[in-house]
C-alpha cells in the first residue's frame, strides 16, 4: 500500500528491506541461486548481490557495450539468464548504435566474460534465452515475428522465425501496430508470445528450428483489426494489449498482463490494464479472474497505473504497476486470488518489474516521475528494491475487474463477440465443442490451408469475470507507453506477409 497514510487503500502492507541506487535499472532477472540479480541499465548491464536483503550491492557493472568499433548499444531495457549464460539485447525500440545481442558467461557472476555478439538489422524490444536457443522479438521486421537463434558453442545462427500469420493467414491483413510480438517467455518447450492486440500465443519449440502454434488466448478477431486504420486508440486501450505472459512452474496456468491506458478521445474505459489468470491445464483453457490495477488514494491520480512485468513462484505472483507500485498475490485459485501485500511511493517510483528471490522479491523502479524526461531517459533516479516475503496472515480478497468485450468485425456472418459467446476456434478435431469459462462454445474452423502446422486451438472466454465489478475509470497516459511504433501510420499489413 502507499506508505503515506492518507493514500492507504488496503491493509496488506509491505515495506522495502533494502534499496540500491543503480542508474538505468529496468528489467531484472534472478539467477538460479535466488540471490543474484541481473539488471539492464539502459547503456549496459549490472549484477546485484541481494543475499543480504537489507543491503543489496553492485557485484559487477558494464556499460558502453560495443563491438568491432560500432557505436555503443543504446536503450538496453532487457536481460535474461539461463544456466551460466546471460543475454543482453537492444535497443528497445529505435536507437542509433549497435543492434542485436551479447552473450556472457556468468559462471562467476562477479566477473562476466563476453563469449558472443550477434548483430541484427532490427532493435529487439524483448528477448529470452533457454539453453542453446535465443529468442528475440523481431521488432519492425516483416510480419513482426519472433526470431530464433541457435547459440550452441556460443556461435549464434538464426534458425527460424515465427509470426501469428504462420498460424492463421488472416493476421497478414492486420496492421503492424496491432500485431507486434511484444514479449516472450520460454518454458518446457513452449514459447509464450505476448502479441499485443493479436493476443497471447503458445508455440511449440521442442525443435526451436521448427516452431508451430498450439494455442491462442484472448485476443481480437483478426478480421476486426484488419478494419482498424493507422494508429488508433485501439492500440492503447483494452481489451487487447497482451504485454507480458508467463506460466507457472508446471505450465497449468498462464498469467497475461495487459498494458493499457484510457484514451481521452473514446467514451470507453480503456485502461489501465490488469492481469488475466488463465487455467490451461486441459485442452480447453478457461479464464478465471482479472487482477485489477491499484486504485489511487485521495492525493494520487492513478495516471498510467497499468500492469507491467511480473514474476511467478509457486502460487505467488509478484507484480509491478509503474507508479502504482508493487503487489504480491496468491493465485493458487485463479477464480479467487488473494492480495498478500503491496507497497508504493507514487511520487518517486515507476516500477518496471518484480521477480521472486530465494526469500522475498526484487523490484526495479526505472524512473522518478519528478525527474525531467531527459533525466529519466538517461536512467537517473533508477533504484533496485528488495522486499521481504509477505505474510499470508495479511491476505485479503484481491481486487478484480470485469474484462472488456472484444469488438466484432462490421461484416460478421457466423461469429459473435466475447460478450456472449462463439468465436472461431480451430482444433485438431473439427466439430469438437470446447468449454471456456464454464460455457460450451460452438466451434468452427477456417478454410483448409489457413492454419499452418495444424493443431492450433484458438480460445477466448465469453463469461463474466468474477470479482468486484468494473475498475473505476482512471486517467490514461503512463510513463511506459510502448515506444515501438514501427511506422505508426501503417493501417494494414502493407503486403508484408504476402
């Protein structure tokens, strides 16, 4: 909750155990030891020792990343770790200098050794490393794909590209603003792709050189998006905006964060966005509750308090909400989540992520709202926070929100909307009747040839979301407006997938 009393909105409280000023800190990931934290630093990366929660310290720092005389990589907002390999990628969107990724051997986290560099023609907005495979969002590339590299023997080689249009060619007609591979996560041979308005995709990467989609959770109808021109409020507002997705340890649940804002030019409450809790333990996934953003206190405006990156450990979900602070939930029951604790200082912090540690969690505030735009661009005022694990004794029902309906295409012959029901579903056995949200949903299939690789189950939930009703409308804006507008005037697919 807010630390200053008049902004308190809940009884579940947290206080930081320790803090560390670290210029540029944004994304953070935790090593298998549970205490070593790797951070992106805008112009490099850092390693933080969080073994003493009250006194986190910098164990290593490297900036001005160059290769073969290139200008330094800019806007480094993402790092990932797998085993003894650290992935550092950038730039996050557009920027001069080197584009691509670096690989480091971090078997000794206090002395990382660079082992590979791979340059790309695009700036990857986000990335992931899983064993011998690196995955980048092909930001601005044709089709807005996920680009896959084999990095075995520390010798990167591109081996595959996957995009939504590979699973259903209807996505080729959608403007690039609305179907961007925004973020990625890999676990147990499954690639989870947060594809903005194109929903969340689960992709089989048991063979990374041959990815193929298996499921699609909660996105717009591509025929509707194909009708949306240019850079409209649809880009900023719910119900789309699949921003970040991560499964639990056994893959039975998937959590989908929606980064969204309320556009003043519309009459709908378009944001801020929350976090959807999906049960994917059966062949027909169902949507449970949707976690609502923090609600502002009397002296706060809640501007831009939308979901950003988060972490999962067991039944606990560790979340960041920009200036809305951090929250920890028990999501063991996706229909009745519980809020375990929260903390914010809305005038001083804007959180990028929250990730579990061996005990407690780490969160990074990448910007200070009181700073100038230029100061925040340079990463001044960024800080790493270490929090203790919240006590279950403080748990209370988590505030939830109703999920906004997905609009339907103007010419809609055979489908209905997410408010009441049938949406096109492609299954391995045409004619089966999946169940979503406890409601039987008629199934249709697209014409033969439109679904590559076969077996893609397209799922959406038509039922009302349990909870406390619609979130109070908050003003839009937000510090974290996704800057990846690869040609914001592009209205349709511009033949890029032809």
